[in-house]
C-alpha cells in the first residue's frame, strides 16, 4: 500500500524527502531570487505555525508543518548548491540564460529561454537546461535550423533574458 505520509506514534508526521536533481544546480539571477523567495516564504510559514502552536490557538497541523519543514530543507539545499550563471549581453550561441526566438515553417514564432531546473515553466517559455528542447537548442546560432518534437525551426534571434544575469 502506498502512503503519502506516515504518522508516528507521538503525532510526528514523516514525509518522503523531495528528490534532488543529480545535475549541477545552475540558476539565472531570476531563478536565484525565486529560490530566496521560497526560503523566506517557508521560514515565515514555519514560524507562524510554531507560534500558533505555542500560543495555544488550536491544535497544530502536524502534517502541514511536516510539509513546510520538508520543503524548506529542499529549498535551503537548492540555495546552498545554486551556481549563478551569467551570460554575455549579446550572445552568439544559444546557451544557459539565453532566450531563443524560433520560427516554424508557417512563420509563427515562439521564444524559449534556457533556465535552471527549478525555474523551468514550459507554458511560459522557460525550459530547463537539461530538457531535450534545451539540448537541441544549446550551441545553435541565428540562422541555424533545429528540430523540436519532429518539427523544423529556424533560430531568428538570441537575447539575454532580463532576469538571467549578465557577464
């Protein structure tokens, strides 16, 4: 039987740790700021939960506090292992921190930015540097043709994302 958490006899909840990627924790300046914000938010939530428990404002939500503690351990570790990558203001090739504007055969364009794993959000055009999409883009230059998901795209422009950090 699969269990999301285990409640120990003394009321303690033990959650499985969040998986840490085996890849180097490369981050843009924006990604580092996001990690810092997560740590601050979780520290504030932990402090509020502990204060509520001490003040007798009700029974502490042991499962919620366990989740906060687990997530805080994850983000503290990610902050400690973060390696800020800066990029040149006028990149010549697609690489970490660079936004790549692509045009498909119909003329439609899309811009993707190559970012760290924790800041990836494909719906917003942010792709992890270890994703197959980023791997296909890294090293490409303006005018190059790349294949993504079986479709051909031409690299139209390379820019540095404003939150990506600069060399």
